[in-house]
C-alpha cells in the first residue's frame, strides 16, 4: 500500500478562535485532506478508521474518539450516520480554508448525500480483513515475485471482499488464515489462488480438499527415529499421540520433522533389530 505523507499547517489565531487544541486541529485537517483525495473510492468522505487516524497522528484511539466528538459538537466535522465516515463542514472551510473573516457566518444546514448514491460507494472492512488480505498477497508475492503490487483502490476492494468472506459467507478468520496458508503451499492451488476474489470463489472447494487431507493424515501414525515417540498429523502438524495438546519444544519439534519420522513398519523393523 502506498505510504501516506501528511502534514498540517496550523493557523494558530484561527485555532484559538475555534477553541481547538493542537491535536484537534490536526485531526480536523487530516479528515479534510483525506475526504478530498481525488483518487478515493469514497469521494467527499474520510473512511479511515479511528485506529488509522491514531497511527497517522501518533496518538491514541481514545484521543481520536474524544476529539471527533468535540469537532462534531462544534460543527466543524460531520459524521454519516450509516457508514460513520467523516468530513469537514462548510464552517471549517469558511474559517480555515478561505480565511475570510468577512464571509457570512451563517451556514445553512448541510443536506445528506442521497442515500442511494452514497451506498454505492460504501466500503466495509476491518483490521482483520486487512491482515488476512496482506497475508494472502504476501504469500503470493513470495511464490511469484513478478506479480504487480495492488493499487490503493484494488486493495480496498480486496479488503471488502475479505470482509464478505467473513461477514456474509460466515467463515472465521482463523479458518481463513489456515486456508490461505494451505492454498499457497499446495502446488495446484497456489497457481490458481492469487487474489481475494478467487480465494472467496474457491473457498468451499479448498475447505473440502483440506477436510479430505485431514481425514487421511489423521489416520496416519509416524514414529520419531530418535526415541520411537508416536506422532500423528493434526491439521497438518505432527503432535504426540499420547498428548496431542502438548506444546513441543521447538528444537525437538525440528528433530521430528517429517523427513525424520518413520512409518509403523520401519519402526517395528528398527526396534526388532535392536532387540535381536
């Protein structure tokens, strides 16, 4: 995602007239700039989350929440009731952007954008959607370094598609993560799953494939060559048969990687020779 380079020029006389702190002024200015981005898929509104604004301004989510509430009360920013998106008002424009003290102070109540028109622009996603999308695209990039980076608009669409996979298709993010990781390790699926849209379309097929692998591998038992400890595969990971919930020490886990495990026949042959 493109890095956002932002700065705020503070008109202190105007800030004091409006009764704003430095942070409140910066928040309003940031909302104004983001809502006027000509490439934004949500024209006229700032759709950045409170977490995103807090990260941009190096502050806390609570500070953003409190400041936004005050700015709304002062009539300097407006919140869309359905989407919760933000934008600065005519009052902010008259006081800060135009800098004309003689401009008429009475500001007509702003009319809501037509509901139908705004709904077409709404993009819904969460930080989990961003995390899952970045996981998929990152693994795709590892497999195929020549794949072009997504534009900001394409990323937003991917975030929304990931949100639909969770919100509409009812898949948990833990399940989505597991399927993504599998899709980018499997020789067939990694060639075909290179976007969130395709992931969502093929998700049920991927789950069915994984279910078959689990049912097959869960029946397999392997033995550690070092000490004969019995292991079985549980959702792609080798765990001790006697204690499947046991957290295996990482160094030991490496020693029982798949190439260091032996089948039951190999196990019986080896230990039979030792006894003889």
